[in-house]
C-alpha cells in the first residue's frame, strides 16, 4: 500500500515541473523522478535544427488535417476560412519563419558588402552599357530561315525577339529585350522579311483556323501556350512599324499582314484598342490604297468581335469622318466619297447597332437645326450651313438607302424632315447650291426606299425667283459649278454663268425626280401641278435656250403621263389591291419609258460637256503658266483659213482709214515719221503671235 501511494505521488509530481514543486515534493520524487525530469530538460535543450524539422512536420501534418477537414466537413472549413484565416495559413507562416531567418543572414551579408557594391556601381553601369547582345549576322539569318521552313517555334521566337530589338533601335525606344543588335539596314530588312514571309505559315501550322466556327479565338487552341509570347512580340512590333514608317508600299505590305493576323490580335484586348486607333488614323489621312487595306482590317476585326466592339469602331470612324470633311474640293471629294462607302459597309453589318447610331446622330442634326431656327444668329446658321453638316445628311441618306431593312425604316421620316428644314432655313438665291445638294440626297433616298417625298415644289420655287428673270450683267467669269460649293458670292448673282448653272440644275433635278416615279400608277396626277407651273414659266421666259429645254421636258412628261393613263385604263384591280399594283409598277419599270430614256441621254450629254469644259480650263491654265498665246496645234487648216481672210480684210480697212487722215495729225500723235504699213504679201510671212493678236480682236468684232 505504501509503495502504491509513493508511485501515485511520483506520477503526480512528475507531471509538475521543478519550478512549481515545494521542497517536500521535490524530495519525495526520488531518483527515478529526477531521471524523468532530466529527460524533460534534455528535450528542452534540443537543437534549433530538430525544432525546425519538427515544426515542418507539424505544419505538414496540420496541412493534411485541414485538407481532410475540407473533404469531410466543408461548411466548417468555410467558417474557418471566413473567420480565422491565420489557422489555415499555419504552414505558410512556419515556412516563412525559415525564409525570414535566411533573409536576415543575407541582409547581414549585404550590409557587410555594401561598401564594395557602392565602389563597383560605376564599373557595372559601364559594363551594362557595353553589353548590347549578339549581333545579327547573315549566317544566323540563314539558319533561322531553314528552321522556319520546318515550322520551328524556337526559331520563330528568336526571330521575333530580334525584330523587337531592331524596331527599338530604329525608333529610339527602350525595350526590355536586349538579346540581339541589328547593325545595318540589310539585316533589319531581312528580319522583317522573315517575319512577314514565314510568321503566318508557322502560326497556321501550330494554331490553325477553325473551319466550322471561324469566330472562335486562337487562344482556345491547345498549342496556344507555345506560341503566345512570340505572337505577342510580332503583333506589337508590326503595329509600331506602321506608326513609324512613311513609305506607302511598305505600309500596304504591313497592313496586309496585319489583316491576316486579326484573329490573333483579338486575343489581346489592350493591344486591340491601340490597333483600332492606328487603323482609323490611316483610314482617314492616307492614300486610297492604304485606306482600303486599313478598312478591310477594321471590318474583319468588327466581324470577329462582339457588338460592343463594333459600336466603338463605328463611333470612332464616324467622328473621324466628320473631322475630315470640313472642306470639299475636286481633289478631296473622292476621298470623302470613299469614306462614306466604307461607313455604309460598316453600318450594314449590324442594323440594330446602326439604328442606335442613326437615332443619336440624326437627332443631333435636328437639334442644331432647331437652335438655328429659334435663335436666328450668324453662329447658329453657320453651324448648319457648312460642309460637315451637309456630308452627314448625305451619309445618313446613303445608309438608309443602301441598308434596306425594317429596323431602319423609322429613321427615314426624321431625316427627311431635317433635310427639308435645312432647305427652308435661308431660302435665298445665294444658297441655291446647298438646296440642290439636299434635293439630290432626297432623290437618292426616294429611289431606294420607294418613299414619296415632295421635292418638286422645292425645285419649281427656283424658277419664280427674280435672279433668273432679270437681265444678266456682263461679266467675263467662267461657268459656275455647284458641285463643290454651298453658296455663291454677291458678285456672281445676276450673271449669265450663275443663271445658266442654276437652270441646268433645275432641269436635271426635275427630270431625276419624275423619272424615279415614272413607273407609278399615279404618275399623271403627280405631274399635273408641275406641268401647269412650267407652262406659266414658258410664257414669262425670254431666253430661247431655257424655253427650249423646258418645252422638251413638258412634252416628255405629258407623253409618259398619257402612256400610263392608257395602260391603267385596261386594268381590273382597284387601288386597294396593293400587291397587284406593285406588280404592275414593277412591270412598267422593266419596260422603261420615254422620260427615262430622255433623261439618260441628257445625262450623257452633260458628262461630255463637263469633261470638255474641264479639259479647256486645264489647257488655258497651262497656257497662262507658260506665257504663250499661240494657236492650238490641233486646230485644222480649214478653221484657220477663214480667220486669216477676216484678218486681212480688217487690216486693209484700217490702212484705208489711216491714209485718209492728214499726215500732220499722224505725226503729232506718234511723234515719229510716217512709216508704211505692211502689205498683204508681207503679212503672210509674219510670226504666228501677231496673227493671234489680230484674230482675237476680229473674233470679238
């Protein structure tokens, strides 16, 4: 019993530490207890290495326990993750203690060698400046080419890194890649040639385009991780080259390569935004070939991307179009037409996005018009009567005319009302060119949409203006062309050139308007007010040329109207039967009529006339620059002989008149002795410039 009590006491005392024991308890423990205590002290004196090992073991075991806890009780694991994050990061902290200890030792070593590093900073900087990578040689380029022919990805990576170094050296831009140095132009051109020639083939070999779903991204392919870094280098450097180069032929080649790489640009959204900026800039400010290639790339990107991206591209292109259409001239007009064609093509991709853009921008045009009508100030008028506003109306008329869909039909009415308001804003003769432009846009819209727009009254108002009825003032100005102006000056009003151009535009627009509706079953009723008004003009007009053209127009209108009346007299359907009416009108349109044939022949004559005037104006300008006044070399001898006879008669008449005058008066006027005039025989031998002077004078007589 005593031994049992002693053993119990020893066990209880053994569980206590030496610090917590009394003297009696310490003495009662005995030798066995002292050995156990010594063992405990030995455990406390373990080395730091063993403690670290045990801590790592405990950390790993703790990590395993946590993983098991996540499987068995996931709700409790989420609770710990939300409320006690430190418990889950136990192993990381234990590992971090080791790294911190090692880091302190390294910091101590750095502090010891700090003085040496400070002394050697200058030497290391000089060494870095001297080191610029391997120089690209011809043998290296040949080796790369052989490997690229075998579709080698490492070779492709090396070539793209060399291209990055070459582009950075050419543009003077710092680059993180310093593997290679390109010393000459031949090496640079050769690197670019390798990238353009073999880059696309390597990419198509490893990341081929999906045949079924072409909109699928290249990043979804299983080989994308192999080619991602060289593709990124290639795309960025091609884009920087398009910004730096100015040669048109090289730019076209680069843009064609970018167009082939569009499915890879889509995989990098940030790079895609900068690419769109570069392409839109080239589309606005470059030559025709570069504009077209840039637009093809933009259109392909818009097709591959979502509607959100298409919306941003449309907006950027429209704003750049407005910014580059401030002025219109014979040279800039083809570029503006090209930009309008490209925008119409883009708007035809998605009609819902087009409706959103059209609603916003047509409303913006209407707001500018409303402020001008309310305030009636010079600034507000100028906000409407300018080329940007007119080209925007033309663009939206073309969009609604070419993109025929039910989605865009609600935009026709506000656009037509805005255009009619622009015509009515300042209805003076000075702004007749702007009126004619707007009427032409409305005719184009009515032709494609089959909408009935009341345009004839706007054209017939011009015939009643006093600017056409007054007698023209004598002037030596050339014929006025309304195709590149919005208004005429005050000095040009009441001149023969202004009246002739105005009358030609009136006749052209009237024939264009009525020829569009010449197949309509209601054509006789449509032309009735116009024919009455034109016959009144014939009674007032005193110019034979104008009267002749108007009379021909009236005859063609009445002839076409009578043919429509005779054709519809035999029909069996009523105006309610819209399907049969449209079928009858389509049949009449295919057959044609006298008005359409007359208008087509008149247009051909006008084209020949304008071409002749442009050639004569160019020849006159060349003669003025050269300072010569000789006859045209292409003039035939049959035209030159009557001029020469008339010249001789005038010279003989002048000599007879001068002989009748007294000799004293002639001496006083000239201050010289009287000299004989050249005879008829000697005149034939004179130079051609003298003949030209007299011929011009005789032609005026």
